[in-house]
C-alpha cells in the first residue's frame, strides 16, 4: 500500500478507489486520464500502465521515482521484477 500511495501522491489523479486509480500521464501531454495505477497484491507493489504507450522508464523519470519505489518491500527487487515481467499484460 505504501508504494501505491507514494505514486498517487505524485500524480494528477482523476478517479481513485482503494486499489485502482486513473490519472493524467506525466510522460506526455495528457488531456484525459490515460494512466492506470493499480495495487498489485501478488508482489506487494504498484503497476503503472499508460494507454497511449509511454514507457515505464519515462514515467518513472517524470515522477522522480525508481523501480524500487514501485514495491512496498523492495529488498528482493531483482526477484520481484523478474516475476512482474512474466505477468500477462491485459489490454
């Protein structure tokens, strides 16, 4: 939950619930809420997805965050990142 709240605190959030939010993407000129932010309980962190196609590295740079900031407990960061990258992408 810490990572989720940290990310939301840096965004212009349009719609929010306990586990999901929509926000304006900071990595491009966004007039709609094209960024989805979701809590990911399977790895205790947060997932960012820009529906326009911005890359995670660009999002993190604009938010002044690192990949480790996307996890509540980043001590196993490499293992967790490998696991996250294997998760199916839903479009």
